[in-house]
C-alpha cells in the first residue's frame, strides 16, 4: 500500500498547475478523513445515548399518536386503554409486570415517559443523582404538595419533569405533558 501511495502522490505532484504544497495538504486531509472512517470515530455521535427530554426519548416524542409512536419501532404495548390511556414500554427498557414505561392518551398522544436506569436528562440527572445535583441542574425546581420535585422541562414549556427523591437520591423520574390526562 505504501508503494502505490508513493506512485500516486508522485504523479499528482507532476500535474501542471497543482503546487506540491497544496497537493500535500489535500492528500493529508484525505488520509485523515480515511483514518477517521476506518477507526469509527465518526460513529461516536450516532451511538450517543438519547436523553429523556426536552421532547421525549429518542424517536418517541411527547404528543405522538399511537400510530406515530408505533411507527418508530421503539415501543410495545403492555396495557390496553379501554377508551382511556394505554400503557406502553420502550423496547430497550422493559418494565416489571405491573408497570409501564409510558402512557399514550387518545386525546393528547404520548402523555408521559418514565426514565429507566441508565437514562439521563440533557442536564445529566439520572436515577441515583443526589438532591444536591438535582437542585444544581434545576435551580428553580420546586417540591409539590405530594412531595415530588417538579419543574417545567427546559426547552419545552409544554412538559414537566417529576422527580421522586428517596434518602437524598433520585429514585424515579419522568416527563409528562402539562395537558396529560392519564394520572393525577
């Protein structure tokens, strides 16, 4: 491979109107781009884990209809709605038998998405984050009358985060539309 490369570069240097310095720069850039593709450096961005927020998780967005959510290929139905909200899971994050990972309302679409272990908000909060970390990430967060920490999702005024804190650490959290009609 080294010999073929030398022959190619020597022939390119002899082309009329192309200066050797410019050709070296073009060849260097081509080699760098090729090495990045071979090493997989370009795939790091594509493989980054999606965050829960500000509009949903991955391809599943708050407000999507059942049809739109199914079309993502990322959800599976767990509980029929019987005319009301139906219970679903994200395929990558199955929940235990008597729980769901998200609700879909016939009126507002995907109404709520709950975090699974390993998910983070764009501000870096995850299950296991401390109350101090939670308050640092969301300085305006308030505790509601049920004892949950609640704040409008930064970047999405139509939704809110709801965090449960147990013994000083986030034990559960999710995001929901302010207009959701699936739970109190």
